[in-house]
């Protein structure tokens, strides 16, 4: 019997899985590309005796890729030491158990136990790195906007679920116009009002209503010229200018996105504005 992280209601938590025998690690040292089924993954997790703490959102992101059919064999391995302990792969194996989906992967066994401190010490290739290697413009901003698009499509701008690189590419394939929105938001002739990533997200979101109007809206906010003090766009610029600290937090990003939607709605309706607020318990506004 061993504690294996599996899905129990909402989220992922350690539970006791009984009647699971340890995976029979082959003798000596070697490797093999093989299909790891949920049953085999559970057996391998029995040998997870000396690994780091499980990161729930990482398990969920892998599980999401599995369910969406985005998992591909890339040479990454499941590794065991010379006494049978699992050294690397607990998150992938847990996702396989939770999703009930097999994976094709390389399995290595017989590594000296002393290599454990060297496992997973390289810097993880982030979404921005992948987009840059793919030749995308503004990869940092593009990755940030794609995450906001994913959150919007899930109707939860509070979401903290980690997106894999494969998921980011899938979102970009589904919403290719995000590239144009990011290019506009990162134009050197526009001020960064609050956050360029939120500016890009706002342009993408409002373009679904009226692309020409969305472009005019973002340009006028970024330039700030000829705006009266009661113009909602002026109020947005002033509010962002007076906001200090915490600009990269999820809470700030959500509030800023709500500001943009409120200002867009007021501008579209021709309504003047004096104060711009968004309360934590307030329903997120929908663009008109």
C-alpha cells in the first residue's frame, strides 16, 4: 500500500491506493521506450519514496494535455535508481493515473542513487522560450496574453492553473489574431497603460465585438491625446498612473482587465466617467 496522488473530487490530493504491487524494476542498468498504462503508472508510484513535494497545478496541466491529445513522445524519461526508487516522473505518472490515459515514454533504471541532487536542476523551458524558438514576435507578451485568453475562455480570470507549452500553442492555433493584438499593444508609439499584456488581451477581446473600434480604443488609450477629463479613457490612464505596487499579481491583472472592459463599455455607450473602481466581490463585466 502506498500514498499515490489521485483525483478525489476537486483537485488532486494524496490518497491511499491498496493492492498495488511495486513496478518490477529490471535487473542491472538499462532503458526502454514503453507504453506506461495507468496500472503501470500506479505501480511505479509505489516506488516514489524520495521525491520532492507534489505540485498540484503541474499535475493538472499534464493531465489537461493528456485529455486534449497533446501528449507527444519527446525523449523525456521516467528514472529509477539502482535500488528501485523513483527519481523522476512522479507528476507525469500521477497525471496518467488521474486521466486514465496511457503514455509512450522512455524508462531508465539502474542509475546510482547519488545522482538524485542532479535531477531536474536545469531551467525549465517556459512558454515564452518555446514561442521565441518558433519565431514568434514579442514572445514574452504573447505568452502572457495567451494565458489571459485561456483564463477568459474558462470564464475565470482568477485561475492559477499552469498551462503547458503545448496548451499555449493550441490556444494560439485557435486564436491566431492574438498575434495582431499583441503587436498593437507592444507598439513603441503607445504608452503601457497598466500592462501591455492586458492591453493586448483587451484588444483581442473587444475585437470580437468590433475590430476597428477595438483598435481605435487601444490606440487612443496608449497615446492619451485629446482626451477630456471626463472621458473614460482618460480616467483609465489616470487610474493606472496612480496605482503603485503589485502590478504583476493575478489580482492586479484581473482588476486591470475589468477596468478596461468597464471603460470600453462606457466609451461605446458615450457615457462620461469620473471614478473607476472594481470591487473584489463584483461580477466581472462583459464587453458590449
